């Protein structure tokens, strides 16, 4: 079981090695607490550390941390049914990067949504958050032309019940080309979509470049 703080730590180090001090700053936690959580994650072989020493640095080298587990097992419990999924590190990284930006009250819903469709999310280049409320999560996913129709059927319009409360997940699925053409044609739908969205997973800064090109 990974705690909320551990999720934030994994999100911070998902793109490369970071020192405990930099991790603590990025997630606004005390350094001693972060060090404790790092030891727990390292004991579970989820993260690894390497020694790093700057030129002319006095004293012992510091340890920097990164995600190390090549495969991760996710346990899903739904209506007393338990299932186990072995997922590759790349998909785990996508989940960690995106889930920590979802409101804590909605993370269980987002987790169910993501892991029951993890094969689809493998095909996403970018995942972005548009808005969240107590009743809805609105997202943007950018994928390739090859997968766009498939993903629209699988992840775009989902309802999940949590504690007898139905939550709607709306995910607008587009290709890079569709977004580029929308910007070029000054289409208000694409302009507003790219204005509102907050990048969660942004491989090769695709979403960032699209947002910059609309200005």
C-alpha cells in the first residue's frame, strides 16, 4: 500500500534522480519525514539510490533517488473481488504523475478508472487535467492517429460509483495534429481546451508546446 505522501515522492522522482532535500522542497514536507518515507520505499525495492558528489564538495556524497522497480503489482478490490495486475514501470510512472494532481477525495475513483484501463493509458502521449468537482473529473488525453478512435471508446465517458455516489469522468481524446489544426484555424474549442488544461503527464513536452503555440 502506497500512502499519499509516498505517491507525491514518487511523482517528484519519476523523471530522474533527486536528493532528499529537493524532494522535500518539491512536495512541501519536512526533510526528516521524507527521509523516513524514502527508506520505506527503498526497502520495498520501489526506488533506488546512487551516490552523487559535486566537484570540490566537502564531506560525504549525498544520495539521490529514482524509481527502480521494473514491474509493479497493483491490487484492485471491487465489490469484494480481488484482482492483481502486473504493470510496467512506464505505466506506473504515468499513474503516479497524474494521480497526485487529482483531489484526494477523488483519487480512489481515479485509481479505479486508470488501472481498469491501463492498456489504453499506455497509448497516451499526454494526460492533462481540465477541472475537478465532487461529481466530475475532466481530462484531456493526446494520442496517435492509430489509437484515437479506440481510446475515445474506452476512456472518454465513464461513470464510477463510490460510496453510493456516482462520479463522471470525461476525457477528451485528440491527436497532436487535431490540436495543431484547431490552433491554426483559431477554433474556440481547441483554444479553450488548451488554455484550461494542466499537464499531468507530458512526454516530450507535447502539451506545453501546443499551449505555447496558441498564444
